C-alpha cells in the first residue's frame, strides 16, 4: 500500500507542474476590410483557441504567410497577434493565412484575400531638355512608394519608344531624336503581381526641343509634268547646306525597292519611267538619317494584257485558242500595231495566229499560261490563266441496285469511271431515251427506275454518259442481271395417292411451284390450327417431305407454302390423307372372324351331337325294359331310316317303377360301352323292311306319363 500511495503522490505532483492543453482552432481576420484603397492601413489578426488545465509553460509561435511565402513570424504569450500593414500598396494584394505552433502542436487558419486598389502616379525626369538632332538624353521614370515587379514604358509624342523591366520602382532609358522640332515625352508603368497586373496613370509630360542639322538632301527630277510610260527621267541627288563632313557623305537614290544609284556627295541617274511611285534621296550624318522624297505620276500608254481562252469548256487533247490583248490608253503616243505579244507556256508547242492569238492543244492536266505585251521598251505581264482541261467520259457500266423482281419497280445505276463532272446520263430502252439525269458531285449517282413484265426485257436497257456539249456520249453495253420471277401455281402431291395410304407406308408430300429458285418450302397440317411440320430451302422448284411409317394418327388435311426472294408467299391446295388399316391387320381380322365362325360352327356341331347322344341314351333306356326276345326281334326289324323325331317324345321319361330306372341306367351304361349302338340303331330303324316310311314307329314304346 505504501509504494502505491507514493506513486500516486508523484503523479499528482507532476500533473500539477505540467498543465494539459489542446490547440482547438486558429483564425485570421483582416481589419478594417479585405478591400482597401492605396495608402490605407490594415491589420491582420491571428487568434489561437487553446484549452488548458493551467498556465501554459510554452510560448505560442505565430507565423503569417502571403501567397504561400512566409512574411512575418513572432512569439507571443497572448492568445492573439497583430500583423500591421501601413500605407498598403497594390503589391500587398494577395492571399494571407497564419499558423500557430505550441509545444509540437500546430494549426493553420483559413485563407483570407486582401485586395488593394490604386497605384501612385509615375514621375518622369529628363537629363536635358534641349539637344541637337541625333543626340541622346536619359529619361528616368519612377513609381513613388510602390513595391513589386515593374515594367516602365517611355513615350515620345504619344508613340511608345522603349520599355524597361525593373525589380525596383525606378527605370532609366536612353532616347534619341531625329528631325528638328519640339517633342513631348511621358512615361507610365505596370505592377506585375501574379496572377494579374495593374497599370498606372500617365506621368507628367516633359517638353524637349530638338535642333535640326543645317544640311539636308536635295532631290531634282526632270521632266516633272505629264510623264508617260517609256519617257526618260533625269534624277539628281546632292546635299544642301554645310556639308563639310570629313570623309564626305554616302548618298543613296532609290525608287521603291529598286536602288537607282549611289555616290559620294552627289548621284545622277537616268531612268525609264515605268510606273508611278516615290523616288528617295538619303544619307546619314553620324546616326542621324536624312532623306528627301518626291512622287512621280506615270501615265500608262497601254494596259496590262489579259489572257483568255476561246472555249468555255476545254477537254484534254482538244484544240483551243488563247488570246492576249491589251487596251491602248494614249492613242496619240501608241497604236495597236506597236504592241507585240508573246505566250509563256511550259506545255505543248503553240502556233501563233497573229494579233495576240495562239493555237495550242489542251494538255491532259491543269496548266498555267501567261502572256506579255511589249511596246517602247515597256513589258507588261498578264495574270496567270489556269487551264483545267476536262476529261472525256469513258464507256459507262450499267448495273442494277438490289434485286430485279418481275412486275416490280427496280433501280438501274449508270456509272462512268472516268470523266469530268458534270456528266449527263441517259437511260435507253430499245434505243429510245427514257430519262436523263445529271451528276454534278463526286458522290452523286445516276439512278433510274424501271419495271419489266418479261424476264428477257432486262436486256433491252442501255445508258449513255456524256459531258461534252453538242457531242455524242459513250453508250454502255446492254443490261445483264438476274430476274426473280415471283412464285405461283403451288401444288401439293402425295405419294402414294391420298386414298391409298395404309399404316406403315412411307408418305411423301411433294410441294411444287412455278418461279425463280431458291425457294423456301413449308409443310403444314391442319389440326385445329396450322401446325408446321417441316421447312427447308431448295435450289429447285420442288421439294419433298417424307413421313416414315405413317399411322392412323397421321390422317388429316395437309398443305404447303413457298416463298422466294420476291417475298410473295403462295399456298397450295389442301390434301386430305386418310390412313387405312394395314393389310396384315385386315387378314388378322378376317382370320379372326373365320376362326370365330369355325368355333361357333364347331360348338353348334358339338352341341347338336351332344343332344343326339342324350337322345340315343334315352331311347336305349326305354328299350331296356322290354323282354329280351322281343327286344332282339325289334332290333332286327327296326328300319334304319326312322326319323329321329319319333323318339323325341320320350326324351325325358318319368318312371314310376324303381325297377325300370335301374334297367334304364344299365342300358345307358351298355350304350356308353358301345358308342356306335345308336348309329347302328338309326340305320336299322331307317331300313326296317316291314315298315313303310309313313308308318308310326311307336309300337311297344312306353306311354309317356303326364
């Protein structure tokens, strides 16, 4: 217990000396506002929210950032710290945040943006305000109290002369002035601050006086008035004034981009007037250029030639005439006979026809032609004439689009693989034109619609392609295509005949049609509804469906349907199939009937015989009661042809004497031992010699007892 108490006490002491804390939040605020004008004062407050069990032993560290770059850091025991921005400038614009760190714990605030509007007016200073032509001065432009990255711009008479980048708020530039007079100089600047920038207002304007040099070039041109093409002009160029310059002056005489001449101290030139323009005489003194210019107006004697072709449409290999012509403007100076023409071409040879006309065969590919007109030493070139020869059509091909079904419309396509557009296509039937269509674009097709009633009519069609005006085109071969004849006359044939089908037979149902194969056949049986039995496709006009070993269940109505690419299904007539019994079944039934009859007959015979035997036994019992001598005599005298009916009256005797019954039983037993006794008796009875046929044979028989 003692050690535990000591440990608890130590822990309590340590907890009392080291307070617990938690850095909960860090906030940044900008006062008085986030949008400020230049020269305003701003304060950035960084506040830390800390939860603590006592007084903090570690001092928080506050750090301020602008656009991700550290700008200020300080330790403070307070829960907040201010970062002042005095007389803010545009360069203070940016995104700010702060961070607080206490004993290893750190937290960042949210980002706040400060926007400062306005920059200071630039200040321009010049090293001198008076100078001579060609001299330089130093111009200084500054942006008071501004910070950041700058671009300074210097202007003379409103035209920008120089621009200078600078890391500070000041920049210098060297300015040179050409020509005398009074010049106005000013500047401005731009503060560069990612991702944007701002430009200052215009600075103060400083006036500069420039003294012109005492000499300049002198340019003279003769004649001056009414200069025509081909006239000779005399041009001279020299310096005017004090030109005592060591080494002299280099003068240049130019007409447009053409250098007419050069020389030291003077230049004389004689030129042929060709076109109006500016002639300039110039030289340089040190770095100062001096020049004099004069415009000359040259009157055209003849116009620039124009080249044309005689045909509106030119086909490769055809003869064409190119005409080069120029209009005369000054008839008193020039006539048409004074102008000569020439054709410039790299194509086939040309033949000159006179008066600027040339005959040439059109090339197979595009070719440019130009011509020249020359008079009094003046040569003028025409604009290029691009001749694009057309290509004549080749023999077209004629085909069908899709399938040709007899009696239905179909499309015919006519196509020429070569030839320039547009191409006119004409469809013919028996050399008679039916329709014309024009193909003007590469992806357009010449399609015609036709209908035939006979298969051979397909060969009556042809087409013609033409792209030359007033000229016959190329005729295609005759159209050759397969013609689909729609199906008709569908018939269903049964083998064997519908009335001769027996059980066990193979039934063959043949479906036939008239039309173009391939044909799809279907066989149906009517069993309340249409029941599909079989379907197949054949390349012929008939097809068979075989049913092996038919039974009575196959009896019913059958029909077939057929369809080909014409998609007009046809149906056959209905065939009634009645399946009869098999022959062996019929034989069995007949044999059974005969057997039954035989059995019945046999039973009848046996029954009849049994009755005869019973009667015979009864008769024997009757005769057994008579005296033996009498019986013997009677047996010998009984006729053999005595009818049996004579004895039926005593078939069931009813003896009253027991002795007679015993005798009868004995007689029956004797008769049983000799089965032939009754037959023998019958024969004797029927052939008795003493009795006639009509005599009653009942003498001596016992009288029936009622």
